């Protein structure tokens, strides 16, 4: 979902929690808004943690040299 999805959930949740004053018999939109906002915060935190882990990886390149020698024969099948 990522950072964009977390922000979208926060915005939708805030609109439902603070901006809508509709009264439905079986649905409480304020609670649904708070749930969406909580899910958005959780999504943002997880996305930032995972992106930080991805940024701190290291890669190693191995270069084999054969100075003046013949390269080894490929292994027999």
C-alpha cells in the first residue's frame, strides 16, 4: 500500500470522523473514520520502516582476475 495509501486512509478517515454528520441507523461514521485514521497511521509507520531498511543495505561485487594465466576449464556436466 505504501506511503500514498496511508495518507489516503488518513484523509478519508478524517473526513468521515470530523466532516460528516450523517446519522445512519446501523453505521457510526465517526468510528469508521477513527478506524481508517488508525489504519492510515499504521500503514505510514510500516512503510517508513520498510523503506528505511531497504535504504541501508550494502552490496558487494566480486571480480575474479586471471593475470597471465589461462582461465580454469568449465566443470564437466
